[in-house]
C-alpha cells in the first residue's frame, strides 16, 4: 500500500477493475499490443524475425517500474522511455515500427476504457436483477408515498423500488449503446494521415487498412474512427463519462430515499453481524453506505466537469493539455462508479424493513390520503357531493389542527367522519376503504411486474450477472 | 422586446425554436393537450359533452398572460391558475379530469424537449452536409499539420475539416439515439400509481393503459416510461443535455482551430459585405463568430452542471427542488445549442482561405516535415543510413538556430542538404520530394471520401437539411 | 412582459436589482459614463464645448432599443451602434474620445456588478438579523439533533438556526471582502497600453492617470487594476460568482433541513393566509420556497461552471470567447442570488413551529439520547459502572427491538430502567434528568448569544437592513 | 510506489506537500493532536497520569497501516480503529476523552488544509517574484499585441508578463484573505453542543472554552467557528478550493499565451539540456509544461464541482455524504495546485525568447498598427485630415489584399505611404515613427514598474519565497 494511495481504488474499487488500470497492468497491455502489431506487420510482409517476436514475448512480464520512471526523467518522454526499456529487455528493436506514441497510448487507453465499461455494465445488470427481486418481495407492502417530502398518496415499497429500477434501466440502455458503438482511434500517425505506415508499406494503402482492421479486432471494438488527428476527439471520453454519471443517478436517488426513510425508522440499509452500532444508542443505524453512494455521485460530477473541460477545447490535429487530466479522470471515474455499484449491491441485498413503523406511518396519514375515495363512497351511498366535500374538509382541517396543537396524539379522522351525518357512512365502511390495499395501491402491482419482466431480458443476456457477489466493503 | 430579455433567445436562437418555448406557445401546447385528453377520455366512455370540447377548442388561442400571472399570485399554484382561466374562457369544467398537475406539465415539457431535439438534429445534419462540401473543396490543399500547436506533419485542409466532421457525426449519432429512445412519463398521477385515473375509469386498468398509449402517440414518442413517481427521473434531462453538449464539441473544436489559423492569417471566418473591419487595420478580421461558438460551448457546460445537480438528488416520489432549475435550463440549453448551430452554419459557409499564406507556411516548415522521406530517398540512392541521418540532423539544427538568431530569414534546409555529399541528392531531387503532395498527404484524400460518403447517408434521411438557410446572425 | 422572458428576473428578482441590468438601465449607465468622461477630459484641457456636453445630457434618456438593435445588425458591432445613435441624438461627436469599446463596456459591467454586490450584501445582512431574532426566540426549544439523519443528541432549535446563521456570516464576510477590494479595469485602451489616451493628451501620462482616477471614483470602487490587457482578467468574475455561490450555501443548508423537519411535521415554512393548501389534505404543507432555495443553489453552481470556463482561458491581450457567456451569466447569477434571498427572507419570517410534534419526537428519542447522563447519575448514586452500562445497553436494545417489531408503540425505556435494580434509580429521578433541559442543551444557549452579538455588529453597519421588506413571492 | 498510485501526488506534487497528506503523516498529526488535548485536559484538572502521556509520546511514530486498515474492516469505523490501535500501543486508554470522532477528524483535516494553504501561498509569492524579474528583463521588448488572436496594437513582452503577474497578485490577495481568516471547528461534540466535554468538566463551561482556545492555538489558526453542528459547514471547503482555482487562473492564462506564441515561434517554454527535442525536427519545441498547467486548471474545475456539490447540501447537524468526496478532493486539489506552481516556476525561469522572430512579426504588422500615429504626424505636417485618412485606408487595404493573394511577400505599406502625395511624409519620417518604441509602448514601461513594486511588498513579507527552487519536473 502506498503512503499516498489512490483513495478511490484503494478503498472502494474491485480487484478486477484495478487490474486494468494498475501501472503494471497497463504496461502489459502495451507490450501485448506491440507484439500484436508486430505479428500483423510480419503477416503483411514486413521483415520482422520470429525470434525477435519470441524474445519480446518472453520478457513482456518483466516490469521494473522504477527503471522506466527514471528513464522518463531523462528523456522527458514517457513512451520513448517504455520503448527503450522493452527493447533492451528483448535485445531487439522491432516494436513500434511506423507508429507514433499516440498509436500506442490512445489505443491502449481505449482498450482500458472499453474493458472497464463492460465490467460496469455487468454490475449494473446485477443491480437490476437484485432490484427486481426486492420489488417482487415488497410488491404489496403499502407505504405512504411522499411528494415535497410530505405524505401524498399511498404507494407500495415494491413499486418505489421498481421506480428506481426503471431509472437504472434507462441508464443501462444508454451505457449499452455507447459500449456497442464505441469508436476506436486505430493507427493514424502523428497528425492522422498514416504517412509513416504508408511509407513503411511502400504506399500500399490496402495493407495499412488491413493492419488497422486487425488491430481493431484485437482491441475488441466493432467500430473504427475513420478520421482523426493525432488523438481521437475527447468528446468520446465525455460520452463515456456522462454515461457513467447517468448510470449513477438511480442508485443515488434510491440511496437518498433510503436515508430519508431511515430518518423515519421505516427502513435501514442493513448491517453486518459484527457491526452493532452504538451500544448506548441501538436505534442509531446510520446510512453510511447510502451516504457514500451519494458521495460517489458528487465525485462523478467533478469528473464530468474535468472531461467536459477537454471536449471542444482541442487545437488543430491535437494538443496535449488533456494529458494530465485524462491520467486522473479516466481511471478515477471508473474506480468511482465501480465503488458505487459495489456499495449499491450491498445495500440492495442487506436493506432491512420495519413493517410496524411503516404501518404506524400509514395509520397516521391514510385517513387523509384516502379522503377522495371516502367521498366517492359517500356519494354512491346517497350523500350530496357538496355537503360530503364540505364535511371532509372541515373535519380534516380540525384533525390536523388538533394534532399540531397536541390536543390529540393520533389521527382520529375516521372516527370523526363516521360520526358526521352528512356522509352517512359507518366507521366499519370507512375502515374497509382504508384496508382495501389493492385499491389504494393503484397500478403499483402491475408496474412491478413490468419491471421484473424487463429485468429478465437483461438477466438472459448477461447470465453471470445474477451470481455476482459484491466485494467486502469498508 | 422585453427590457430584461432572455439573452440567449433574443440574440441567438431561431424563431422556430423560440415558438416552442415561448410563454404563449407553451400555453397553447397545454390547452391542446387537455383537449386531446378529453377527446380520448370521451372515446373511452367518460361523459364529456361534445359542445364542451368545442367550446375549449374555440377559445384555446385566447391567451392573456397577465391575467394568468395574477391568478397565480393568489393561488400560489401555476397549473391551478391556468386551469381556472381556461375553464372560465370556455364556460365548462371538463379539462384535467383524473389528472394531477404533473400529468400536464411533465408531458408538455417532454413534448417541448422532443420537438427541440428534432430541430437540433436536423441542423446538425445541415452542418454535416456543408462540412462534407468544404472537405471536398479543400481535399488536396496541403497545410502544415500541427500538434502541440507546433508544425508536425503535412495534412490537407479538407482532411482537417473532415476530422471535425467525423466528430460531429459521432455526436449526431448519440443525439439520434436519445431522440429515438426518448421515454415519456405519461399519465401517472400524484405518486405514480394512477389511482385517480383508475378511480375515474372505475378500476378499469385497460382503459387507463389505452388512454396513456393514445397520449404517447399524440406526443410523438415511441417509448413510455412504465414506472415513475410524481415526476420522471431527472437523469433523462441529464441525458438530453449531455448529448447537446456532446454535439457542441466538434463545432467548438473547429471554431478554436479557425481562431488559431486566423492568427496565422491562413483563413478567416468570413465577413458579410457590409462589414469591412477596421478601415485602418484591414488585416484585422476577428473571429467573432468562432469565439461565440466557443462561448456557447462554455454556457452548455454550465447548463450541464445545473441538470447534473438534479439527477441523483430526487426525494421519494418527487420533490420540486428541480422546478426553478428546469424552468431556466431546459429552454436556455436549447436556445444555446440552436444559436451555436446557426452561427456554425454561417462560419462553414463563409469561411475564406488564403492559399498564399498557407503556401508560405508550408515552405517554411515542409523541409523539416519531409526529412524522413528525404532520408529514405537518399538511402535508396546509395547513401549510408547512419551518415544520412547524421547529415540531416546536423543541417536541421543549424537552420533552426540560424532562423531564430536572425541570420537567415527563410528556411534554406533544402539548399544545405543539396550541398551535402553524405546524402548525394541534387536540389531538384529534394524539391521533387517536397512537391509530391500526394505522398505528403498520406491517407488524407481517401479519408475525405469516407466522410463524404457518411454524410450522404444522413442527407438522404433528412433531405430538407441540405436546403436549410441559417438565420441572419448578429 | 416578453414572450420569452428572462425567467430568473421575471419571476424571482427584485425591481431594484432588475433596474441595474435592464437593457434601458444599462444604456443610461453607459451614457452617463460617457458624459462623466467628457467632463473629466474637458477639465484636463481637451476641447469639448460645454454645449456639446449639455446636448448629450438632454437626450441621455431618449432610448429606442429597436433602433440600436437594427444599427447593430448593420455594423455587427454593438458599441459602435450605440455610439452612433447617441451622437445622432445629441448632434455632436464628442463622446468616446481616446477610448476603445472595452473602455466603455468593461467599466459599465463592473459598475453593474459592484452595485449588485452591494444590494446582495445588504440582503444577507437582513437575513442575518432575522436569523438572530429566530435563534433568540427558539433558544431553549429542545429538539432532537440528528446526524446521518438519525437522532443523535439533543440540541435546541435556536442553536440549529444559529448554526446556519454562523455559516451565513462566514459567507457574508467573504462577500464583504470582495466588495471592499473589487478592482476596476479603468481606461486602458485596445491592448492595455493606454496609447490612444496618451496620444490624446500629447503623451502626458499624468493627465491619463488623473483621468483614470477620476473615473474610478465615479464608479464607486477603491481599487484600480494597474495593469490589464484589453479586458480585465475573468478570474475577477469568478471571484465574484464563487462568493455568490458561497453565500447561497447557508440558506440552502437551512432550507434542506426545513424540508427534512417538515417531513416529520416539526415545522413548516409557513403560508400566506390565502394559500390554504389542499382542502382534502390540510396536512400537506409543501416546502415550495425551501425547495426553490435549493434550486437556486443548483443554478448558481451552473453559473459558477460557466465563469470557471472563462478564467484561465484568455488569449494574449484578450479574446472575446467570453462575451456571450458573460452576457448570460453576470445578470443571471445576480437575479438568482437575489431571488434566493427574497425567498429566504420570507421563509425565516414565516416559518411555523409545531412544538407538540417536536415534543413527541423528543419523547420518542430522549431516553436513548440521555443514556450517558442517566448512567453517570446511577454511578453517583452508588451503582457499579460496568453493571450500570450493561443494564442500559440491554434495555435499550430490547426497547428498540420491541418498537420495530410493533410490540410497543412508545419508547418505554425510562420505565424499564426504573425497574432495573442494577441502576437503583427511581422513575422520578430518571424523568428529572430527561427534563433538565439546560443540561441536555449543553452550550446551545450561550452559542445563540454569541451569534446574536455577531449579528448586532452588522446591523449597526447596515442600519437599513433591519427594515428591509422582501418582495411578494410567487 | 503503489501499483495504482495517486497520479497527482506521485507525478507532480512536492515532498513537502505530500508529507502533510500521506497516510502516515496524517496518523502522526492525529496522535500529536490527541496528546495535545490530553495535556490541556490534564492542565485543566482531569486525572490523566503523566506516565500515560509519556507512553503515548513514545509510540506515536509506530505506525502499522495494514493493522489499522484490518481493524477498520471489523469495526466499520475508521476513527475507532485508530483509537484502539494507539491505545494498545501505549497500554493506556486516556486519549479522546469527551471527544467524538469529528472532534478529531475535522480539526486534523483543517490543520492539513491550513498548512497546505500556507505552502501554496509561498509558492505563489515565488512565482510573483520571478514574474517581476522577467517583466523587468523584457520591459522594453516591443511585441505585437493581439486581441481576438489578431494583431491589434504594439505592447511589450514585459508588460504582457506583468499583466499575468497582476492577475496572480489578485488571486494571491484572495488566498491570503482566506488563510488569515480561516475558521476552525474546534471541539464541539456530536451535534455541536459540547455536551460530553461539559459533562467531563462537570458543567464548567469556562474550562471547555479554555480547552478549545488552547487547541485553536495548537492548530495555528486565529479564528474559531463559535457554532457548528457535528461538522463545520462545507462552504468553508468551497471557499478554500475556489481560491485555489482562482489562483490557478493567471498561470493558466500565461501558459495559454505562451502556447500561442510558441505557435508563432516567438518564444518557447524552454528545455533542459538533455532534452533536445526530435532530432529530425529541431524546430519542434512543444509546450508540454504549459499544456500541463492548462490541464491542472481543468482538474481544479472538477475539484471545485465536487466541493460545490457539498456546500448547501448538508442535512441537520451533519450527514456524512461528504466523506468520500472530501477524502478525494481535499488532498487532490492541493496536489494539483502544487504541481501547477512547480511547473509554472519552471516555465517562468526557463522560457526562451526569439527576438528575431518577434521583430519579424513586428515588421509585418507594425505598419498597420501605427497608422493612427502616422496620420497624426501627416496632419501636423500640413496634410488634410480627410485626405490623409483616405490615403491610409486605400493603401492599407491594397497591401493586405496583395499579401493574401501572394503578390507581395512582405508588408510594404511604409513604401506605399511614403510615395503618396496626400500624406506628404518622407519614408524616413515614417520609419522614424515605427522605431519610436517608447511612443508605441504607451504606458507599458511604467506599468511594469508598478508591478515590480507590488511584488517587492510580498517578497519582504515572505523572504524565503525568493530562494525557492522548484522540484525537478517530469
């Protein structure tokens, strides 16, 4: 562990994702790329001896980071340093032929990005599947729906979960679109004209195209940017990061609502067994993980600002004012979204419901929330619309006032309405309305079904996602 | 004109876009929506007399904004104010049945957004077509390609234009994806359970679904959000705005490069006839429009921040902390991107090239830029590789030094190399290399062709885009 | 009212602030500035006839905005258009001598900024004074303090208000610092060398300095930027806007906590008399104003991003890519912060407390929150520390469990502890602890005093602030 | 070196700054803080044996990070883990008495922030001093001033440097203000009421105040926040970071202008001796460091967005959604600004001027830029104003046209004007105007003097700043 670690990777990200972005991991990706290029060049007729390729293969995992770093301090050119060191290890000078630095670095970074995107997509699918399970579990658990943070109408907890799930699905579809159409820069040379590769192949443009196509396949993308300058447009990075942020929105919304519900003791984000909370304050079950999810969402906003500061600010065939920014923002944004999903998966799995408190809240507010239905029942029963409306309004206001002034402790609107001759309803009739959960729920149940069906499509497409076990979180 | 106008709409946006977002335009959209809902409800069996619908139709364009505003000041509820005024005008109370405010406002806003997106898409296609024309025109005009803002290798102006065109194409594809999959909230009620509509249709959920589908068609979208709370997730707004910003990146990059080229007098953004620049400084052709494009890009970053401040910060079934933000950011971001494209279309059409200055720059740098090719020719001619390399390096450094120290005024590297026996090349041979534009251009020409072909696909899909005439700009 | 109004000014800002930024208001500021410059130039010896100055004075309020706009469409230069129109009205050509456009526009904009800053400062002082009154009023009203949104320890409402007040004070001090040291660009010419003014005064640099100093006084600032290019550094705009955002933080925090408290029915943001809320749902007192305050805070973040996109991106002596951005962001950010403070002043004045609900919440949680004190009392009374601790922990966990499982409805920890022999405390002794508000409050009361004293200093400095009546809000 | 290092600290930051934020460094700061609190508590009468304090002192540098990390994985509470480990090392349990976690962490973080701020302030002073030296050196070197990136009027390189210096000074003053008024949270307890400390001192509030004051002194600040919740307002963090960004603006502006000048070969950012650039392209002196400075500026914008996402979004007495954000943004923003200044100091010291190219550019544009002066001279000489103006305009346009069309290579406006009878000036007279540098420079020289004088004030206040040697940069 470094003394100044990368906080995001060290505390929150998964090993899988870290292995893509580690210093060592990246150098291996580069060396494998050089070897792939050499093989393709040899196949296209360049004189590169097989022994040379073998020699590179043999030493490709011999990585001395300090040595490379020291070399860079002399050359002030990081790629040159890495070329020299690899050549010296292999005892040949056949890598990087007809390439410029960016033919290496741009493609490797895009490889890292594409692989990371695919990992995140799968974790989002895992979250989708878990949300569907939870939505199913709480499909009919009526809760007090809130707008403006104030009770508004009944809904169900399952529907609330499905609501966040539906938003996640939207983000997932957007992310999927960018993955499936992610364009790779390819081999374009110093200003995008491929002049050195053309020279290398004596002006044979077909060979250059074939080489580029081979490399595209190697990188695992379906789409080549046919025209670039020295570097690919940084708006592609922006497209990636804006989709990461988009994807973080549903988890962040759900985390925020859990924090609000926890404030009413309706729910907790769950605890591990050995984490008992304060002994003196056993009620104090802090939503640390949910708060962290909201924090990750904020961090991604900052990353988005960074990358938005690059798109649209490129000079001519390419300047390098983006370099230091991308060194920071590309790995860090993936560590962040990875940590967010690891945490989110925990929360979905572990969240704990307190049905008695939920019921207590419902009892407090349902009489208000159901007044429309009560009025309609009264009218069916023969009451006049206007006098029924007047009766309800009058009693409702009185109850609210009495509660606030401490005259009564519980909402007794039902009793008061039952005693009002203008409505002509018995207490039992009113109570029946309040307990007809199915009516109060409206479309909640069928909406949950819709969401479950949508999740199944993704589960089929990514079968491993259903089995993913999140990492242990701090 | 208001005394405190909306700067973005007043100075930069087109009438077409403004008509969607004007106070009056929005009220008409709302009233038409209410009428459409009434018609659909009547078709599904609700008792709404035809005369009532006709009465609403008759008065729908009678709009007194001050009256509505005054009403809002009393009710402190903007939708209620607009309902009351419309009812009073028609003399009926049949609109808004089974709806909550958000069943109106969310859908109308999404209608405004979707229509605006389609306008912007078409303008982006117009820009794409014009860029393809310009790329074609300058396909073979060799210019000095720059990286780090310093001459690097030759390219062509046509290829540089195509490079920006390719980035625009990427943004356009992303925008197109969001348009084609833009999800509409539909009619969901106060917390998303559709309870009031279900009550209205006596619990008949099929009728509620049919009504919602009809409204979706009316709004011109293909996709319904099946599950929402009171409001749709604001991450959908984020997805829209991030795509607007993405789309602004290519014009902004191109504008920046034009500003740089103008600093070298290689190009100007063009001028109208009556705009002669300063009489005393006829050289001073400022890139006002390009600077403005870069400014629009910055404004969109701010809009993006605003909407990123909403996504992931929603409470329960919906809070309204987003209200004031969306009132500002949704219209303003569309005015901004609209103004950007109007300006960009002008620039592409009017930009003016100064070929003599371009050639002068090439002459200054080409000897450096072509040294690799010169060396290879020398080797073919019998020179030793090492001594040829040594000769070129030595002379190049000497020339650069002499220029900087003022000993010579023009790059005479060719002369010096011609006199160096280590190379064994005549001046005429070297000059020939420098004038073999086709070789120096590399793949530039074929890349331009690729771009033109891509643009044709979009031109066919949006045939009107080719004829669009941008508005007069300030 | 315009058909596409500036939403922020039209709906939320005060007349005072709007008058500074209106089209008409700005033109008057410019014309007065030109006249001030003429007078100063005449005093320094330039031949400018008094009649000319008088002629300008006479027509300075004759403003035909459409005429100016049409002129700009021809000249494509907004300042030139305004010079020509003013000259034609007066029948002279004496304004703008030795000046460039930026000598006019930069100073006028800084004048608008400085005046707006002072208005906002005074409103912040008004808010500070009102907060101090409220803190005083609720100094001893014990509430359940929350961290992680979960009950943590008792505090008082007065202290909570003072906490937000203290943050406001910090923002106010920072704003005050920028106002008192706000640097003005002055008269610097086209690239900052004052060459035209020097030529005008035959190279007499003392006269140029005197002229600049006079203008500085006219603009109401104490500090001149001695060195600029064509424009002043946009980091000064950033400094202004970052302080506006900073100032919005305390109101935004307080608004958010009111929204949370309203969700527990402890407080409401208050209502006007004619705004009765929903008749069927009299409990539904939405925090619309508080949500709006949070929305304004988000908008300011967007404005901050815009202006951060200008600072550090200036080219040479000045480019104009900032122009369109500043046209939008400078007025809009002031409208936003102005609307925020108008809304905030309302909320502070009108917020309504529901002491019975507050007490109910305290009763639910105080037993937990006071366990430390209970334990200490038990020990004083002779109980063993370890067994007392064990007893409290055991009972606390049992109560929390029983409540969540619905076995009990109210927290009966006190009863259980009173019956536990390990503690040896009577119920009356424990109840006494729970009612010793002064102990439970800790330093809350004295902190409120501190805050009140701090507010008095500002009240004295800005005596009118105490009497400010906020505008009627929507 | 970690395999996933913190890029910003590893590649760019200085050892001094890193030592403040390293894992180890922070743990030492915490332990020293605990010891300081114990000593103060003992002095105020608490029973803490001297041996205990000594025992803690002895082991305070025994830091096993993995051990602490493992402990945190069990407790899920980082502070608790660090308390336990320190207690076990010392064999006592006397630290952290009457404190909550935040009494430790908030103060330590503020200590880190304050120390870092002071380091940055001193480096900014170093930059100021170096800029003054450079401004002095190039005080009279006339260059072609540019607005809109197009030649506008002459200025001097010294003045251009001073212009950036003046902006830096503004940022420095703002930073200095925040340092001198930086408020510390102090010891406030779980919700800000100090209840545990009051209990510890038997309700003696004077002792609590004394303890807090002592700790304030220990932390090196002059100002205590008298009222907070559990945490201090995050708007204080925003104030810090907005000032860091503000401070980065001048270096970023200067870096951008150097990149532009380098594109015209007027200047380079300088090179180390062993960094010869490409041997084949000796002219290719890339502005890598300047590009990096611009990149750092973009990163800081992202950090600003992160911290702006915290200010105004705090719940009640404190939530912890800010935790993960601040773990990232606080150290990283300081590493960024530190790296920026290290790089900037290099650039100022090493930048290299190419006077011959500067002169060449002047020759190309000066005739245009001086036309106003030429006209005035002609009028003095007896020419009519209108015909002189007409002559200049006519010839200027003709020259510009001929250059663009390639008819002439160099600006021969002087020759053409000399031959025009309407002006009546000899070539020698015109040439004299063009070489009267002092006139063309305007106030440039005296402005440089002003800047130098301002810098001296800061040099006196921070005498060590003048001798600071920047670290070796990559």
